[in-house]
């Protein structure tokens, strides 16, 4: 599911590029990103189920997309530019080296137990 959603991502990107900041184009793109977030979390839960010795607590890394993508989608319907700005904020959150390092250190430390 995750790979299908990632490979589908160029299509809503093309719609957003072709039609600009319309509410339909931005919501279409946001819904695809939300579905991708769900797919990522499904894969994450499968990996955690395959390794029962690891911690199973939810992290900020996995919750942010599930919580904020629907909110940003709702905002994008009424204010497309604000939806795009919210999308940029979510992308920035996932790109911060501190966040990436925290999730990598957490996963490796829980695997060493």
C-alpha cells in the first residue's frame, strides 16, 4: 500500500501544478499525503509486530502526520495557500536533523535490548 501511494504521488502533484492553488487541487494532494501517512504507519506497525522485543509506544514522528495532515487538508479546502504553507511546515518537521536523529537513535536503542 505504501509503495502504491508513493508511486501515485506524481499524479496529484501534476494536478496541483496544472490547476494551481485551487481548493480541489490542494485537497486532492493533501488527501494523498494523508493516505501515504497512514500507509507508513501501517508498515511501521507491521515491523513492530515482527519484532515483539522492541518498544511499541507511539512516537511524535509517527503521530504528527496522522494528526496534522487531516487538519491541513481541512484548512486547504477553505484557504489553499494556508494548506500549502501547512504542508511545508510538515515537510520541514520531517526534515529537521534532530527529529531524524531522534527516531534513528530510538529505533536502534530499542533493538539493542
